[in-house]
C-alpha cells in the first residue's frame, strides 16, 4: 500500500457530523445488505440444523418464480431488480445531498478501458480461486452445493440471468464496497478496520451457502477493499463481479448436467 492509499478518501462533508454519517450508514445497510446478512445467518443455522448434511443440500441463487407463465416470471425478476436497485438510488441521493456523486466513489465512465481491463483480470483471478475454494469446501462437507441458476432454456432466461448478475454487481460493489468504505473513511475509521468491516459484511450475507461461501467472499472483500482504497474506483470491481456472476449463472445453466464429477457426486 502506498502512503496516499492510507489517507481518507474525502473530508467530512460540510454540514454533516460523524454521528449523522454513522446513522446514515446504519440505515442504508439496514435497508439493504445488512438485512441480507441477518437473513443469511438464519439460513445458515437452518441448514446446519436440517436433517440432511450440509454438502447434500443445494442452494439456488436464481430460480424461476412462475415457470409456466413466462410473462409473470419476467415480471417477478424485473421487480426484484428494481427493488434491489432502490438501495443504490438511495446511496446516489445521499452522496448528492452531501455535495458528492458516484464519481466520488469511482462509479463513472472516466476510465472505461482501464476499468474493463482491471475488471477482467480480477474476474479471472477471483473467479478461479473461488471455484477451487468452493469445490474443496463442498468435498469437506462445510458448504452446500450452489446451483447458480435453476432455470431452463426459455427464450427470456439468458437476459434475465445477465440482468440479475448486473444487479448483484451494482448493489454489492456500490453499497458494501465503495459507499461503505467511503463513509467509514469520512467518519474516521482506520483503513484496515474499514476494509475488515466491509469484507466481513460481504462474507456474512453469503453465509447461507456455508463456510466456503463465507471464507471465499471474505477473501474477495479484503482484496476488493485494498484495491478500492488504492485505485479510488469501484468500477473495476463492478465489472469483475458482473463477469464472475454471469459466467457462473450462464455456465451452470448450460453445463449443469456435466458438472457432477467436480463435486464428487
């Protein structure tokens, strides 16, 4: 890390106190991924106390809501995306209210080429490492089997999968990475504590998958946090997250029947 990377991202916005910013952060997380973390912990407890062993359970990340009625299925997915992006809109509003913008956290098109290259490289490294960790965790019996998508071959399902991947990338990287680290820095939280808080929250709302999901996302959160503090940009991480999820969702939908050997099933 360079000396500049250890400095606060921005000064405390005029007219706002640390107490108000702390309350703002709590409310944003309360309405978004903080709440998801609580539900995920309950889901993990539910899986641990179920009759079936954890490795024999399956988690579907994207599943049909009304497979026999395409128009309703599409409506459900679109509604889910719009509702989830409401938290991103709230972050945009709060940044604008404090005299800032998405550009303040590196969510813009000022460096498209560099952001894309960095995102692709991160996706390859994080995605590959995450797959190895996941397979190992399932084989050890400390992780459920994750089915990224439980959809078939209907004409609208590929766009839906890509849209859900974009939603997850935007919501997680804008809120839990960029916004949270930005605000914690302004509040005066030590950089390493801020990265730890962000990474632990990311890991916790993936805990429903099992220990492997928690550890993998904790590592991802630390790496993304360090890079965000260095680059002052969230766009590369949004690109990387989208690519990881898109490959997982679409790849699983296409190759699901051929992947049993990977988990020893």
